[in-house]
C-alpha cells in the first residue's frame, strides 16, 4: 500500500536528450529524469504510530513532483514496511539497495532497525541520511561515515539540560531515573558529562527501570527520599507519564526535568494530567505548529496549509508528520545542491558540510550545522517549561556540544 503511494504519479517521465544525460555524473538510482530514494518505516508492528514519518515523506515528494521535482528530476521514494523488526529492516534495506538500486536511504524510523542495517549500508557506501533517532551510534563519522541522524543526539540533549540545571538551581541535589537501555543510557551519559567535575557532588540518587516493569513508583519514592531538589527522567512515553503521576502523588516538588522523548503533550502530559505536569522542564528544537506563539509565523502557516492539502485525514498534531516534513526538506536541499553530480559520495559530501541551510520550522537560535568530523545535525536546544497546558520557552538556547 505505502510503496504504491510512494510510486504514485511517476509512471511517465519526459525523456531528455542523450546529450543532456551525458552532462550528469550518476550513481545507481539517479539519471537525467529521476532520482530513486528509499526508506523503511514501521507501518505495522508495535510502534506503527511512528510511521507518520513515512506518510509525511511520501506526501512531501509527491507534492514536490507536482511542481517539477528537484532540478527537473522527479523523486521516486520507495517507503517499505519493516514492522519495527531488525531482521525485516535488513531484508527491506537489501531490497532497496540491491534490487531497487536506490541512490540513498533517508528518514527511516527507529534505533534497532537503523542499527541493524548501519554496517551493511556503510560497507556498500550508501548514505543513510537524516534518520529518525537520536542514539549516539548514528553520529559517529569515524566509524560510520555514511550514516547521519536528523534528531539531536540524546547525549547532546542530556548535556544541555545538565547545564541548564547547574545554571538555574543554586544548590542542586540531583536524582536520576532512566530506562535501562541504549536510549536511557545515552541521555544519562550526556547529562553526567554536562555536570563535569561536579558530578559526584551533585548526584545524590540514581535509579533505573526496565521497559517490562509495571510501574516506577518505588524508584520515584527512592529519589524523593534522597533529598534531591532536581529530578531528571530519561525514558519513553509510557513511563514518562507514570513518573510524573508518581512524583505529583508524593507531593514532591523538585525541579522536574524530562527528556524530549517524554515531553509530548498528547502522548505523555495529557495522560499524566496537565495539573500534575505543570512546571515540568524539557527541551525543543522545532516550533510547535499549534502553539499560539506561532500563529502568524510564515513557516508554520505554510506547514499547516501543506498538511491540509497533502495529509487531510491525518492528525495534524502528530509530531511524526513534522519530523518527516523537516527530514524531507533537508533531503530536497541536499539534492538541489548536488545538481547534476548525483553520486553517493557527493551526496555525503554535501550532507556533511551543511552550514545553516534554510530548514523550515526550527526555533529561533537553532540551526543546522555539520562537518566531516561532526555529524550532529542539531546540537542546540531551547529549554521549555510546561505552563497552563502548553510549552513556554525559558531563557536562551543552550548548546549540547
């Protein structure tokens, strides 16, 4: 179904003269008339809700094709279902690279699925660009020079939040609660590094939980008993809501800091209860299209119009659409810069030398920068606080580098 949607409207192309085709330099998946891209998404399986990234990617390039494509070439995006299964992701990725001969892959969702194909794509020297995960292993140009994440690294976010805590709390005593997996460990590693040589003096409690645990009540009780006046949580949405409820029910009022994966209004804060979540601190790097602050913002208005025209049946508040839209905008920019030099090496060269390209919907002060030695696409964060049912910006942008 989704593959058909990605291919829709691309059956007929205007044939260009052979002389025009000869002027280009092409790797598999590129020609004078067409560029073939690929991605895998969890259209089925336990996290199928995240596949809105794929729906937005398909809709984005269908819209681009209606207005002439990129540098006169139509974009054929093959978006295949991996079911959030690493073995399935490997199967679908091999099909995209060896069967469909895609120029490169982009925007694929998930840490385990992207990790499963990372070595294969790097061995094949196929760019794995702007993937929807923030795990640190995807921002390691020395080991994996063909892989680049779009989401800010979890470690960088953790560092930024630690710096905010140290600068805003006179005598911080910090309790940490994290998910015992790569996601939680990345956030905690970054947070600790942001504390620097003050780490041992400032952290008074450190608790973990498993994703199979029924609750995190006992961990929150232990955190409160430590005497902490700062509580930092690093985990996924279900437990994000749980720990907000538990902290509130204990009548404990520390500075409550949560990682971005547990800052969603619909997925975390509403289930926890807006009254319980009041005052929680987190980070952001994109504008919230439904925040009244941006009512008259031209980029937000353009995005909302795009959603209505291209994804009329989708939930406009779903952040997956936003991620797919921004990732696709970055791909469009890279392809425009590549012009007729459509080789994988040139695509990677452009992607690893981005200097504040015109990416839509970034918050003021947040820009995109990459170098061959630093693949952190976004490394600055806006601290925000939940007030009266919405996120409000607090202070200046903070670096996570």
